[in-house]
């Protein structure tokens, strides 16, 4: 069975480290698996980390972002509404 990778891009490292912010979402991910639904892997990174990984050509990130140039934080909301393809 295949799985889904969900990339969550936030503005700061502090948001990545805030485990209380992700608790409910992680609970829902575990519940999906318990119900036999397609497994979901949650990856939370700040925008600087994602842009750095895109620049160095890291496959995981380059494969998920629909552009070659780094995403500007002020434009993240537009990409969130559009989805990543």
C-alpha cells in the first residue's frame, strides 16, 4: 500500500518545535491508520529550511514544490490555497 506525504510549511523554527500545535493533527493521522485508511506521513518544516533544501536539490522537497525558485513567506498563503499539485 502506498502512503501520502503531507508537507506543512510554517514561518519559523519555533512553530516547528511547538509540539502542542501539531498534537491534534498527529492524533488524526494515527486515527486514519487505525481505520485502515491510506497512511499519512506528516513533515513540518520552516520556510527557510524548505527553501534551502530546494536550492541544494533535495529530491523530497523539489518533487513537491511546483516551482524552482524558493517560495517567499508572504506568498505562502497563495500556495496553501492552490495546493502543491
